[in-house]
C-alpha cells in the first residue's frame, strides 16, 4: 500500500507529465453585468391563467374560437430607481396559430401578429394567446400617464425607440418594451411599476383537432426584465 507521501508524489509526477504533453488550449471568459438595482417582476395571485374545462361542442369546426379575456395584476419592483425594459420568451413558439381577423381587446390579429403558442396535440397547434399590459392601468412610482415604447432589437445606448399602438406594452418575443414620460421616446427610471396584465386565447379550428379525446392547453411563456 502506498504511503500518503508516495501518493502525493505520484500525483505530482502525473501532473508534470500531462503538462509537458499539453499542446491545445481553451479560452475562459468571465462575463456579467453590473446594474444599479435589482428588479423583480411578479403576478399577484399566481402565474397561471386557467380556462378550466372547455366543452368540445362549443368550439367552431371551421373557425377559430376566441376565449374570454383574463386579467392578472402585474408589477415590477426595484430596490432603486432603474431603467428597464421587458420582453417575452415563448416556450411553445412552434405551436403558434394566428386567428387572422379575430380581435383581442382592441387588437385585430394579422398574419404576423406576435402571439404565444398553446402547445400541440397530435402535431397540430392547439391555439394561441395574446398578452398585453393595459396602458390605462400603468403606474410608475404612483404616477399614471406614461407612454409605452418599444425597440425591435436588443436595447443599447443607440437603440431606436418607437411609441406603441393603443394596446400599449405587449411583452412579445423579439421586441423590448419600456415606458417613457408622455411625449418622450426615452425610457424613464422607476422603482415600482404596476398594471393589469391581460391574456386572451383562441383555439384552433375544431376540424384541425381530435376532439374525441381530451386536449390540454399548454401555454408557457416568460416575461423577462432587461436592464438598460
């Protein structure tokens, strides 16, 4: 049996041999972001929109069935004033169907509308949903009247911000949304944002789904805070 001293010596020798033979290399990156504050998004009452049991015979066979609008209280709380934006990440993006011509809130869906998928059943998209923050409900540090703005690319100091349409912030994939003082296109810093998050779903045409068995809606999306 080796003594402790011999084991250590053998290990040291092995290291020396391996080091002498090494010819390849690998880079090590150390990255991170220093931010002025930490911001936490939250949904009051939980993070699930539950449409419960939907009877198959209530779905249109040759048209999309738009379900009722649901609402949750949404907030972002920062431990110091910060400029942030939010965007959405869709875990079911491959299941999106677009019910063109249908209206969600005040938004009429087009072939390019940014929606979220409800998962698949037998390779068929079950449906989609739209998600938005009601503009008239938004309060920044207790003050209302902020304008919703967005940029089409990941925000930088030179990002081009635009004012959104009447539906305000829609935290959709690929777009970054923030808030500005009325008439401005520059994101404003705040400690607390509150507002009503609306979600409305539509089910695919009944003829596209096997309604002889249970079909489970399976939407999953993330609202992410991005620090500016």
